[in-house]
C-alpha cells in the first residue's frame, strides 16, 4: 500500500479510482469489510483502490471537548490497513481551514479533482463538509454532476452487534477487552516507553515495567492478561500480567500502567518501547489489607493469566 501525506502530493495519473473516506480508528471488522468491497469493486472496474483519511481526528480541531480517545495511532492505523492490501492511502492533515470547506469544495478538492474517483463507498451515516452539512443524498447529487457513483454500505454486524469505533471504545472503557478484540478482529494494543518506577514491584517479588501513559485509549482500571513485546530486543511475545490503576494498597493517587512480564530474562528495558496486546480482563483493582494479601493475589493473577494465555 502506498502512503501519500496530503492530497497536494498525489500524482494521480490514473483514469479513476474507487474511494472510501473515513477515520478508520481501530481498523475493525466493519473497516475490513469496507476494504474488501473496495478491492472487489476496484478489480471489477479495473481502477485503483484508495482510502482517504484524516490526521489529526477532525473533532480534535472542530470540537476538542468531544474528541474521543482513539484506539490507534496513525502509524498503527497504517500498519493495520497495510494488511488489507488497498492500493493507496491518502492521509490528509486536518486543519481549521479544511473544517470550513463547503460540501461542494470538499467534493471538488478531494473526490473529483484530487483522487478523480469514479466510485465512492461510504458508510450509512456519512457526512462531509462544514458542520457536517453534506449528507449521503447530497453526495449522490454531487456525484451525478461530477461523474462518480456513490455506494452506501449498510451497518456491518457481527454476532448481532453493529460494529463501530464508538461501540468498541465503550467496551474498552468498561474493561471488556476480549469482546472489543473480537469486533476489532485483532487484539487491542497499547505502545509506550518503559519508565523507571519506584521499585515496589521488585520489592515484593514481582518486578514490573512501568509504561508511560500513551495517547491512545487505555482500558478501565483493573488487572489484565496480555502479551507484551519489547521491540528493541525481541520479536517474541511474552505472557504478561498488567495492572492499570492507582495502586490503592499503597495509597497511590495517579493512574499507572505496570506490566509484570512473565519469563522475561532479557536486559534492562528502561527507555525501550513496549507493545501490550490485551487478551482478557482478570479482575478489578482492589485495596488489600496488607502487602502480604496483595502478594497472594498477584500469585493467583499470574496463574490465571498463564491459563488464559494458553488458550
């Protein structure tokens, strides 16, 4: 998949393209369905398949107070979309100026003149242009005038649930990481740098890698079974017990992310980038009556995590 940063850098010497437009946060099953249809249509029409997405998320510019925590960084979004084998991805910087484009300006700049789309695939709730003024019916009308056809995709459902980024974010925010991963079609992940902590984990026999809070969505406080990968040192995945929370037994005040990597016998990983892939929630975070009780529970958490990760 070719990546173009900004429509101005696109050299579209083709006769047309099949296009889909969206944020593609999480690149979940509904997005994968769009990509499959995009490829199918591009093959039948003998046109290039193109995705147009925006960075940063439009709401971060238009209404920052309503912008959700995203499931994927731009680099992770690109990595996942590369697996879908679309020909081209245009990443358009979203600016205040762009947010003020009329629907007509948006279509002319991106669909008609920029990408030269002949076929546009959009979701059932697609809106575009200033204040979301453009809807699907208006897009169809503009398409008739600009020689492109609009195909509207029905809501994509899996196991009776409509798959959407909003719904998956709600699942993650409640700790339902296994359910969220099913709708994502892959495990939800976090990436961050390992920071030096206060050493309490080592002091009680369970050393942890303390991860700097990433910019992406962090599941709710609790203990999780995960796989972890320390990118610099190994491509292997290691079973991990992850705690997200305030460490109430030690009267902590701020949320920390602490990974106890099982079977890790590697080098010091301070300052290294770690990737955490969530598998299942083990339990809520509790305040224990003593450190000894906490150690007993962590031992049980390790056993539970090993059992989960063997499945």
